[in-house]
C-alpha cells in the first residue's frame, strides 16, 4: 500500500484563530465559558473543549446573564449580538474574517437595494448567520435547478454571494446559471469560497488521479469536509469521510492500493496521523507527502482578547 498524504490539509487560519481564541478565553476567564453553536464543526475539537468545561449552546437564552459567550468561527446574525448585549454577556467574537467579509458584502448589497441570492446549504451555521445580516433581502439556492425557479424579473436589482465552504465546481455551475438567466446580476469582486477550501479541493482533484481510494478526516456536519469526499466520488474514486481511525473498515482495502489521505479545514492533524499509523501497522504502507500549494495565512486573535491577554501577561501564539 502507498499513502499519498495531501498537503495542504487540516486546520485553516480561521479555525486556528477560533481555537486559539477559545483557549485564551479559558486561560483568562476560567470555565464555564459558553460558545454559541460548535466552535468549529469537528467532533474531536468539540469533545476536547467540553472536557475542559466549555458549554456549547444553540440559544443565547441558555447562557446565564453576565457569563462569557464566544461566537463561533461560522459567524452570527446581528440579532444574536443584540440578545447577548441585552443579557449583559461578555461576548467574544471568533468569526472567521473571511465570513465577516461576506457579511459586509451582504450589508452593502442590501443597503443599495439589491435582492441577494445566497449560494449555500440550508441550515448551515454560516448560512444562517449570513442571511441574518439582512433577512428580507436573501433568497437561498443550493443547485442550478433552484436558479430556474427564482421569482425575479428583468427589473430586479440582483446580487449573489456564496457560503465560504462550498465546492468550487458546484458554486461555479450555479453562478454560470445565474448569469445566464440574469445577465445584470452582480457579485463580489473576488471569489468568496475561502482559500483553504479551494486549496484542499485542488489537492484532492490532483491526487485523485493517482488514487484507488480517498480518506477524508472530518466530521459529517463539516461542509468543506463533505465537499472533499464528494469531489473524489465525482471522479469515480471510492471516498470515505470519517472522524478518526476507529471508523476505518479493513474491508475497504485489499492491501495494495494507493490511498490519498486528506483532512477538512477543522480536522486536527493528530487524527490524520492516527490513520496513517493504522494503515502502516496493518498494510506496511509507505507514506509520501504531496504538497500542492503552500499556505501562510494567519488571522490574529480578536482585538479585545489580545488586549486582555497582554494585560494579563498571557503568552500568545
């Protein structure tokens, strides 16, 4: 067996920032600390923080008045911030800056009178937060066929935005259909699908050509991880999205395959290495790291947290 270890893989800058934000908040405030939704969509990360005393909630009303509440990397609607302020919560915002960019674009388009078509997955935390920036302006589409049923006419001012963790190919197909049907539609000057999502998809797209099977480390509710597995399957390659080595089925392998291993943007490197070890132990697998692109993006901690950490003389990454 040969393992092609895809690079880049795993944590992106936004996930690193969100995790470091929560770690720093714990050192500053102790626990319990509350987080609105999952800090990132990964079971290992959420379970680790739960063991440390973090409480994940789906409603701000669940948080005791005056407590510390952290907004996750996926972003929140202004209504959530308003309720948090009403309850006098100490809010810390760990929203990924690339999601914040989409929020600002949504506000801009809504203020200029545009109807906004959001390309994304219904119910995803990021989509809920983005629509919440201007609820009356948004219509959600998930497929090119959804575009055909949009109720807009030639006189409507239209704009489109995308969820940051989509399949680049899927989003492109929908954008093409939007532009065919609504030639005057406008969009952001730069693609909103985040750099890390694009890079991990590019690595799978390239390495799948040499693969018999692709293993993606990531949780089932991780949109960008799901897209990696779908990308491999679209190329006729068997692909499995798993949280860790304990979910590997030996029946997937004959022992002489070329296996691509990658990880979604919220999956820890430790689970990748556990899978590599599992395959080495059972199939004497050789490992080759294949780097498709270098990443050097870094997002600092939220300004208010940096100031507090500095005042408390806490070391920061």
